[in-house]
């Protein structure tokens, strides 16, 4: 008998199943060969820093609009006034100096050097402004978090794109996952509109949080893919670590009715939102946040992520974004900064090598240091 927990929320019956009591079809099981396992070499490059501000921050998910690559960071803490090196004693003197809940940088041809594109007027060192704005009319304030992932281009000619995010009210919990319109002008991405009645489309308690695991503008099709965590009503290690998927054609990305949802390999894509969440419709399990890119070297998709709660940087592969995905290959094990630390948020930088022979990867070393490695494939 399959063990289920049925949660009735807003009149919707949402069912979850434990992975050790699998249904007949389990879409989260690894499949196929991972070519990364043949041979590779990983080189530690160092910490990432901005060339025009002094902060510490995490995440840094990469995405491009109109051929220019940007990174979306999470909590961004300001260093002490006047400090220019976040690793210096002067930078951390005196404790807290201010922060924003997210920020955006332009990437350069050196993964260790970023350029912030939207700074305040502080002197002598200016600091990043918040990228995704809060809206007081929706009950949000300066403390509201926005877990944004990679920018996805919707129209390169007009420099338009989007960002997926999750509204986090801290002690009050996660409210929902949403989409914001982004326009790039003078090399600066700006959020021009957050969509949805209350600033989000997918209620966190009853639907997957589409886009909070990874967001990807597919180079091989017209689609944008959004991987999301389980609803918050999925309680327990076994159930809340499934990953679900939505997609939409880039030209329709601002119309929620045009989105399709993956219902497993037996059913495929459907415009109907899933109401049952288990291994039959999930695409992954227990993966952690990451990024998807196309590898011209291996002629397949790569999902770069980290071991949840661990120190490994990992890659799994698939012939299509829907999967099935292969076993993970650990390409690097990081040295933690603090006792009991971990790494999280695996970020690929495919723009640095168009051949795919190498892949530069960044990750967050807890609590808020982003570092980079370079992987050379066979």
C-alpha cells in the first residue's frame, strides 16, 4: 500500500508519497550514462568580488539578456563604510552596516570579477540597491525576501526578460512563487513589473514553487523552464525534497495561462496545475538549487548543483530538460569556511567557453562567500 498524506488546502486535495514507497513510475530515479564521469580536472580559482563596491552575498544565479550575462544574488550585506575588500578586517569592523535582500551584477570575462550595475549614492563606497522591489500594499516591507534565480530572456531585440522569485516573509513563511518583467537599458537590468494579484502566481502552500530551484532559457527551443520545490504543505524530508517543473514559450512568459506543467513521462506536459505531488510527476529529488546549461562538448544538458547540506559540487546530465537525469558526478569538494559549514547554489558560467570543453562554476561557501572553480572535461 502506498503511504499518502492528504492535505486539504483551499478546497484542493494535495497528495504526497514517500520516496521509499514508490509508485510504479518513479521519474526521479537516475537514468542513462553521465559522460562527465569519463575524466575531468577541477581547479580552484578563488573568491568572487565586485570591482565597484564592497559586500558579502550568496547565490549569484547566471542568465543572459541580449547577449549580456548577469548574476542575481541573494542577501547582500554592506561592508564597513570605506572598506574596499570584503575579506579585510576593516570590511567587517563594527558588525552590521546595512543590506538588501537581493542584487544584480554584470559578469565579465573573469568569473572572479563582477561589476555592480545599480548602486546607491553612499560615499566613498556605494552599495547595491535592491533588485526585486517590495510592495507595501501587498503587506511586504524592507525585510521581505525574494529568492530570485537566473534571468531568462523573453525578447532579445527589445532587451526584455524575466526573473522567477519566491516571496519570503521570514517568520511568517513563504507566500508564493512569482514572475517579474525585466528590461535592460544601458546594461542595467531593472524590474519593471511584478505579476500576480499579490505579487506572485503560485501559492507556496498548494503548488510547487516554480523557478526557485532553477530557471533556464533553453538554447535549443523557444521554451523557458522553471524547476521548483514542493509545496510547503509537504512536510518531512522524504516529501519536501521533490522537484517539479513548468515551462512556457518565451513569447508567452508573462501570461500564466500559457504555462505547462510536467505530469511525468506517462502523461507529459499539461496546462493543468498538478494537485498531487510525488515521484510520478517530479523530475528530481533532493538536488538543491542550481543552473541548467547546454553542453556543446557532450551534446546534452548539464544541471550544476551542490549536495544538500554538504560540500560537493555536482553535475548530472540529460538529453532534454524534462529528463530523465543521470546519476550525479562530484566534480569538486570545497573546503568549508566555518565549523559545520556547507556549500550551496551551484552556478554555471557557460559563456566563458563556447566549446564546452571547460565549465566554470561558482557556489556559495556558507555563510556568504561565493567562490569559483574551473572544470576541464575529457
